[in-house]
C-alpha cells in the first residue's frame, strides 16, 4: 500500500482541523487564567472573550487567585453585547479576599458569579506541596507578601465560617470548587455541602497538587461532583504538563464522560494559549478514541450545567 502524497496529507489535516473547529462550537471553559492579574498573563479577559467568541464558544469563567472577577465580567457583558461567548467569573478564597469570607461570596453571587473556589495558593495543602514542587506564585516575593494558610478545620471540625460559607453557597446556587485543598478535606467539605443543600460541586484537578488517588476521585464523583481536569497538565507543549494522554483516558474512563469536565487552566505566559489548548485537547481526545458526543459532554454540556448557563 503506497504512502499518501503531500496533497492527501494536507487534505487529511484540513479535514481534522474542520472537525475540531466544529466540535469546539458551544464549548464552555470554566477555569481560565486570563488577565489582568498580579501574575503575568498572556491574554486579558476581553481579548480571550473575543477569541472564544470568534470560534463559537458558549461561555468562559475567569479565575484569578487574588480577586473576584465579577466586575470585569459585568463590564464586558454590558459594553460588548455582540460577543457570542458569555463571560462569567467567581472568587477564590485566598488571603487577598479575606480567606473564608462569606460576605465576599454573597457579593460575588449578587454580581452574577458562577463559581467559588476554596483556597488555592493559601490552602494549607498547597503551601506544603509548594515546598517540594519548586513552584511559587510569580508575584509572591515581588509585589505582595507570601500566602499564609487559610484553615478550614479546627479540632477536626469544619470552622464556623466554612459552615456559613456553605449556607451561602446553597442560597446562591453557585458552584463550589475544591481548589487546592487536600482530597481528604474535599471529601469532608463536600459531604457537609451536600447536607446543607449545595447542588453544584467541582473537584478541581485531581491529577495534581491535591493528593488524590483514582479511588478518591471516584468516591468524590459518586458524591455527585463533576471531576474537572486541567488540559494544562496533560497536553504536549504545555509547560505545566505532568501527566500522559493515557492517564487522561484512564481518568475519563474512571467516572465516565458524564461526570468529567475538561477546562483549559491556561492563560499564563510562556505556554499554550487557552484556545490552542482546547484545539489540542480535542485532538488528544479524538486520538484516545473519545466519541464526538463524549467530547461535547466534557467540553460543553457538563460545564454549562455546573455553572447554570441556561438557568
């Protein structure tokens, strides 16, 4: 059998690119690090919204470790109504916003926020992980003081402000994401969240930082949480890559496409751009044997559900 000639190879590449472009229509990126930010970013919120809009994305949720982005999101929505991509944000409960701060969460909800992340850079688990990872917040020694731990527990029980937070989450309907807390903490927080009526739960990147096993991941998915994987940790060409394609396939198989969300977790300088990450993410999923319907679930409908896009 003869090798395909150059024109045939080019046609195959054109067909694959067209298929990827079609699959990306309706995508929701629920975890992207566009700027402005105290850390260097390759693209800002409006620039990314325009890129996503040009490519048919349904929505994006900006995430900054140090501020609630809901005001930026509201201004973009008000001043650029022709964008096809809806821009949302949320809040990460690190030191800059006062840690576990139910007042700040209520404000985020009142301004249209969609996700509340438990501590990331200020999580006790993250600060322990950081000691051996070689990673540090790009601004931590130059512009702001280093993070101090934001505890969730006292004498083995959830602190009162965490319980208050969970009640606010139930009242607002926003999604609660686990951030960078340890998987053992996630189990306890999510169990109490369920008891208090929180309906939308996101287990943040079990593949890195949070100390989760496959068994832990399955247990949390069985609690009704979506398992969110960061393409940044899996894709060739990403400076954050720590996992293989086969490991991504194993994670998907573990809980099924119906409980899996694929986000970019990109926007940093010196690595793949968020849209490029999704293009490569679709190509990777196709190479792993995922069906078109599974890809749409993991990149569109599940994220749309957890942020209440159609509510």
